[in-house]
């Protein structure tokens, strides 16, 4: 009985090892492709120019005392020979280097080749997270705002995140 158990264990472990090896190879391949895509993007793609302006500030203390909403319009130019459609983008807002908010876009953003584009986003800012940065900016009468983005580009090899600094402005 003990020999039968050992024989069964040995034959199962041998048959699963090639599968585990293939899975590791796929993960390694995806990692290599991600690195290669990033190298090509860094080398060949010129940065987009992107600007933003606040269209509307929303505050309703009856709904949430600790939340301010912003409607932000982003406008930009793509100097590249290649256009792109983004199905998902994550944005991070920093005030004086401190993370203030994260917001997402699940709507398709179309960026034409050699052309201008715009899109609108809604961001909800939590005042307790941003309080110190806002207080410091009021005292200094200026603050440095930065928006970083993570683009998710879908390919037949999988979805690849590409991080970029989108805008930085001192106001």
C-alpha cells in the first residue's frame, strides 16, 4: 500500500512539473515582452503635451462633509506618427509631492496621430487626505500640482501598464 502511494505521488508530481514549468515560462515571457514594449515606447514615443483646467468644483456638505468633487478638462497634443485608443487610465493627483487623490477613466480615450485631443474627468478629493497639503499651499500662496497616469494598453500578448507624468503646474 505504501509503495502504491509513493508510485502514485511520484507519477502525479512528474506530470504536473511540465505544466508548472510552462506556467513559469509564460510568466517570464510576459515579463520580457513588458520590458521590451517599455523600451520601445521610451525610445520611439515622444511625450504628449497635456494641460488641464478645472471646469467645476462640486461640494455638498449634506452628502459628504469630507469630499470635494472636481470636473477636470484635459487637452493635449500627440506629436507622434501613431494614434492610440486607451480603454482604461488611472490618474494620481499630487499636491506638493503628497498624494491627494486617485481617479479612474473607464471610457475610451482616442488620441489621434499628430493631432489634438481632449477628455473630461471627474475626481473626488478627500479633504482629510489633502488637508495638510492644501493648508501649506494656502500659507505659501502657491502649490505644485502634478498628475501622473497609468495607461493600460491591450495587445494580443496581454494588457500592459505604462506609467507617465502627465502634467505638472505651480499655481
